[in-house]
């Protein structure tokens, strides 16, 4: 029987190289391909990519020799195996909008953040449980956002990936929106409007690519110290509007599903190419009621609800909350808006039930007061 010792996805995107234990045993290269925009260095584990022996080289001693099938690692660091997949490589001139922290005769230094997967294992009822599946899903979702969007001042800049480590993001010298609204004295009207406008600008830019944030909250928004620039980050719960959404209580979906699609002779217009995704709740009380119920089918409208809760917090300059059981039932008490001076009208529209909720639109940016 043959054994696969090493499998490597080469820089040529449509074929595999397999090294075997035996001396001159050869394999046919797989001709299966997948979109270059979704390349990954991890092969699917459903058997779609098999490596067959030439007929003349089959083991005559075994009437039914087993076919070696590559079973990829599901550890999140496998996302960052090199050579770097095209989809996860650095954007052109990634430091264009960043100020260097130092400069020498032959180099320029920038501060950055390295974000790497953090795996936790716990023993529950005698069985080892791991968060590896969810961590992998979140990193792939975040990479999709960073490698799909064009550069925007209100979204943290993506600088590329490090081999077997993680993604590299711009260093933000700032504080969370939570810290900003809790500072005293209270924010002035002009500052509240500026925060609203920057948040709306960043979110509508994200939505224009049919991607959601999925976990908008006071802690996932940073504000720089030098210029009070809003930066959206932490897109691990982002999903695409072009996906099919299934219940988060179902079995976890394979995060590498985009490379499981078999080539087919069916015309492209008739091929079923939509991905399956699950919408998991983000941070309460910012998560939309339909997300808390596991019924969300419009993640962009769910973001609008989260934005409404953030606006109330900004307007009142304090953290707000709803009773969990009321929020799941789409109940928004009038007491939530006590203290709102600027955004009550729009916030009420964003916090409506799903069928009448207002979408986020760039046209709603408020002209700055002179």
C-alpha cells in the first residue's frame, strides 16, 4: 500500500504535487480547479481531489488498492499556509495611507498589529471540545472583508498575512467608542454628528460590497487619538448577501466550502454557486432580534439595527441595554430614547421590526454644523 508523505499546493493554482514513500511511483496531477479569487492552500476533505495511479503501476497483489486521499488540517493556522493564496495576499501598496514610525537609510518602519488564531480546548462531560472550527470560520470571514473591500478611511487597513501566523493590520493608536462616549464631560453635538457620519460612511462602504459587519458594537469601533477618525474592525461575523443562510443551530458549515465545488459542464448561468453560511449572534444588546432568534435572512438590515443601538448610546453618552426577552420579541420601549437629542428619529427607524426597518444609506449623512 502506498502512503502520502507530503502534499503541497504549488504556486500554479490548478494542480497538486504529491510526494510518495515509494521510489518511482507517479501520480496523475489533478485537473480540478477553482476560482483564483478564492484560492487556498488547504485542500477539501470530501474526496473531490483524488490522486490515481497509472494502470501499469497498480499493486498487483491487491485487487482493490486504496486511493490516497489528502485530508487537510482543520486547524485555523492552515489558512495561512504558504505560498500565500492570491485571495489573502497584501493589497497593492498596503502602507500608502500609513505614517511611518521611523525611517533609516535603507528601510521604513511601520507599527502594525498581527492577529493570529487563538485555539481553546476544554474537557466537557469527558470529551475534549475545541473552538477551532469557529475560529477558522471567523478568520476566513474577516479575510474576505479585507481582501474584497477597497481602501476606506473608516475601515482598518489590511497589510497582508504572515506565514503560519496570521493577518497583519494597521496599528490604531486610539480607544474604543465605549471609552469615547463614557468620557466626561459629555460629547458635544458636533462631535456626535461627526461620529455618526463616519460610522455611516464606513458601514455603507462595507454594504456596497454586499458584506455585513455582523458584530457592530461599542467595542468593535475604534476612534483614533490624533484625529478622532472612526475605524471599523473585527469582521469575524461578517456574511455575504449572496449566500444562502441556514440556522446557526444546524451542524457547523465547512469554512473551506468554496473549494468543494466540482467542475461541471452545466452552463455558468445555471450553476448553483451560492455558499451556505450561518449568522451567529454578535454582542447583545446590539444584535438584531431576528439574529438572536436564529432567523436572520438579511444581514445588512441586522447591521442597521446594531447601528441604531450604537446611535442611542452615542446620543445619550452612555451604554444602553434592553431586556433580553423583550429584545428577542422586537420590543423597544420608549424609555430607551430618554436623553436622545439628535438621533432619536433615525434610531427609531433602525430599531423597527424587520419588515419596516430603515436601511443604511450614505444619503443620511448629516451636514456638519458650522
